[in-house]
């Protein structure tokens, strides 16, 4: 499944490594270059860039938590805390901090090293190095976008909107003039995200693409589509940006939606035909019991289960009910079923050792973003076409009209337990966390119902260690 060779490392004053063969296609841990080593050529720059990708793979970020927390706080899933994991699915976070703050900023630091390199003095293909720096700009945008989603105050009562506190947008590595950055506004963050993506797109060249385990122009446009859709709640002009970016991916990218027959197989295939950008994992750096597969259905863990109940909201089984016998995303195809006696996600992340690549963007999401963008622009016909592009490939009943509710339901069906996560759809559209089961759902507001839109609990608290280290840092409301 993977075309990887192991590199041999020799440690002395500097870390040296042997040259990669043609089969070295994915930026896994084995290709991570020591950042204390000087950057002397195109290979060195690419190896440092691999370090940024690698720092996105731990279980505290895209290796598990970012994806799980996107669903376990909602009407999709819950944690039975079988192994003590995801107790913070109750959204009652410790004021000492929560979420991937430090992990993300460490990855941003690597991007800034790559961006700050003077490639004119380096040996090797200047075009390849420009492409590598373009990847760094696009990845820096994605990393800051994730921070904004998790820590921004733009959906918090009394602090919302583009002028609300966002996160520090860090553009340099160990800049003496900016060692204690203050928080920018959410609007400023979105502007910087768009700017970084535009820069990255202008620098990347498809001739240097290797696989979807690396950032590409297609990946950058996908980030732009997702970020602009999310930002449309604060700046409605961004919906048009989201639409055009999504359509660029659909019309110009190399990814194509999976057919009904081939849908399940995409989860068993690294760099599948519908993949836009994914993070590489292998048997040498897999997360094992700390990975997605084990947390969803492992015999000793299996903390995260599909939420079912008789509350006022619809669970995953409810929304698939009309097409239960035909929809390949449901029980018919073994995507959803039972593990250790509990309703579980079975078909996604199939390797129990956690060695499957984790897909962050796939092209089906772009069709759903385009559908929502056209709907918000008043083009109901165009919205319906994009919406039914997905139902037609899944064995699901076509919609007769495009509504925001229909689009969000289809996003829920298509993207459960994947990035970007149901939580962010509910937040950006101003919705309360739905109630399915008041016993299983731990995120109640002490009155038997989950947090309502505007609650300070929609954002993670910033870590106490960060507040102590940075005199310009301000804690989030409520903590």
C-alpha cells in the first residue's frame, strides 16, 4: 500500500541522512530532518518541510483528537470514557488549557523556517524550492485556520464577529521583535489565511507534485474553500470566495468523487482518487492504540461510539433511515455497524494499528461547499446540482430542493468522523449542540441540555503555561 524505504541516520554533531530513492513518496516520521542541521540545498529544504507535515500527525492533533472532538461534542458520537479518554467531550474544559495549541504552533514554526530560507543561495532546483516554500505558506494557513476554529471568540456571545479575538498569526521564526505575540482579530486571521493561500498558490507548480501526502495548488484551493465557507458567518463576501475555490478544485484538480462501488475502498487506499490532501502514516510511525481505529472500535479502548437515543434530535441512524438499504455510507456497506456490542464507525480508518493515511480534504467536500455557496448566492438550481452530485454517487435519494438544512445533513452523512467535523458546521451556522441522549452526552449545561450557541464553551481555553510565558496573551472568555 505504501511505497516507503527506511532511511539510515548517523548521529554526531549534525544529523546526516542518506539520499531518498524514487519510492520515497510520503513525508512520514522516517524522513523527518533534524532542524539543527543547516539548510544547504533543495533536499534539505524539502526535508525540513517534511518535519512540518510530521508535526501534524500526533494523536493530539490530526492523528486522532482534532477529528474525534469534531464529532464527539455533537449529535454524531459520544465518549464512554472506557480508557479515560475524551472526558472533555463534556465541553467543560479545564481552565488550565485544552486542545492542540502547542502542537500547531510547533508546526507553524517549521513552516516559518522554510518560508524564511533564502533559496537563492541554496544548491538545487530553484523551481522545486519555490514550490516547497509555497507548500509552507499553504500549510501555515491551514494551521492558523485550525487554531482560529478551536480558540477564536467569533462565535461567543458578547464577543462575536470579525472584530472578536482570534489567535496570534505568527509569520517569522524566533523573531526577537515578536517573541510575545498578541492575539489578532478573527477578521485579521481570515485575511492572513487568504493571503497565505494566495501566495502559496502563486508559488506552487504542479510539475513538482508527488502525491496528495504533500500540499499542492489543489490542496491550497481546498483550504481556501473550507476557510472561506467558515468565515462567511463573519464576512458574507467570503461565501463567493468559497464557491470559486471549491469549483476550481472540482474543475481543475486531479481528484474525482468516489463511485458507489468504490467508496469503501477509498478508506483502504492511501492517496485514493478522491483525495486532495492527507497526512502519511506507516507501520514505523503508526499510533497503534492511540490512533483513530483503536479509539473507534478497539477491544480495550473503543471509547468513541455512535450516539443513538430518543431525544429531540436526529442521530446518524435516523438521518440514514430513508436510504438504509441502499446508501453505501451506512450499514449496507459496513461503514457503520457494531463493535463490542456498541454502534460504531467501522469502515473508516480500517487498519487497527493506525497505519492508514488520514485524509484531511477530499473532493466530495468541495461539491458540498459549492452547493452551499450557490445557495447563499441565491442560485438554488446550481446548489441542487452540486448537492445531488453526492447523493447520486452514494445510493441515496436525490433532493428535490436545496436548503441549508439539506446541505448540512448531506455533509453530516458524507463526512462523519472525518475532517472538518460536525462541530464546526454547527458553530459556523449558529446552532446549539443538539440533544440526542442526556445520559450518554456529557456536554450538558447543568440543565439537561448541551451548550447553546454563544456559550464560551464553544472555544477551548488557552493553556496556563502560554499565559504565564506571554504577557501579551489574553485568556478566552469564561475561563
